[in-house]
């Protein structure tokens, strides 16, 4: 599966959703020797595929980012950008508390690696005080103009968030939903099947239903971070038309 990150253009500066896998991922000792992820999965990533090199290949210095938003703190989403120490990093507080209030063994077992975070790392927390969006009762504005907002899509992990981006292309613009790991693919979303690495499948299922409801009521491009088709869906602005799920 690909490990997707998304760069969002905005007049106040680009915004990055998630930061991808560490280029140190396969170095000896990066993962604990007992880690299930190290034993059951193989990740291949070169230094040129790391987030800093990727940004610079597109002419963007990490320090020029308006913000970094982390959908959650799993290792393949939370390679923190040390090259941009003054850029605010946003996390859902409920998720932050769940990760930081457990011990390191449990955090590592769940795929979080706080030992690799920068010293004294302190993110900013999403407000969750903004207007309802579609079926979500509240949202968190990432930009003051409301073009980029976060909504809660828990299940994969406690406090997982996704981003809604209102584009400016065309008369009405295209609306994008960057689901991160709320679903691993559009096909699984249609089937309303939570992914296999999941803290709470019942809550994840409810998040899938909310995503489908939002897509039912809006022309929407859905972009899951791990869908092999995500590049095509974005390039062609493929609208997601939800199929009936389980009742």
C-alpha cells in the first residue's frame, strides 16, 4: 500500500496533512525488536521519498508551511518535520492524551513511537468549536476562511481526524475529503468495512457511515491515504458515489 501525505495549497501558505514514514524506518533499532509491525510488515522508503525531500522536490521549503495537521500519531503518519521547528503542528487533544498517557511499551505496541519525537514536542490542539459540517456536529477550522476544516473520524484510533478541503477550481469548486486512515480504500468504504488495524471497529463503522452520508449530500472526491488508486482519484477529480451499504 502507498503511504499518502497531502499538500494543500492555500493563500496563507501550504498545509500538510500527515508527514509519512520516517526514512530511518528500516534502520536497526528504530523499531523495538519485538514490534509486531517489524515482524509482520515490510516498509521500503528511501531518503528521497522522505517528506523533507518530497517537499523540496516541489520547490517548497518545510519552513514555509502554514501548518502541519496530523490525522493521528502512528509512525507512518507522524514523522515530525524537524526542518520546520516553528511551523505549528495540529493534533486532536483526545488522541494526544490517549497516546501520551500510556507507557512507552503500550505506545510502541500500538504503533506510536514517542521516543522518536523531537525533544519537548508540544503540538497545538484542534478546537472542535466550529460550525457543524454535513453530518458532523462540530468541526475545527484549520484556516480562518474555513476552506480547510477537520472533522472527527475515530475508530482506527481514538481521536482520529480527517480533513475537508473546499477547492477553488471551477464555478462551485471541488470538495475533497482526505480520510487518512478512516478508511484504507474507496472499495472498503463502499462495503463499510473497517480496516484490519483498528482500535474500535464499531466506532470506525460509524465513521464510515458519516463519510458516506457526507458524500451522498455533496459532490465529493474521497482520498484515502493508503488507497493504491489515490493518485488517479486526485488527478482526475473522481467523484465518489456511495453504494448502499449494510443496514
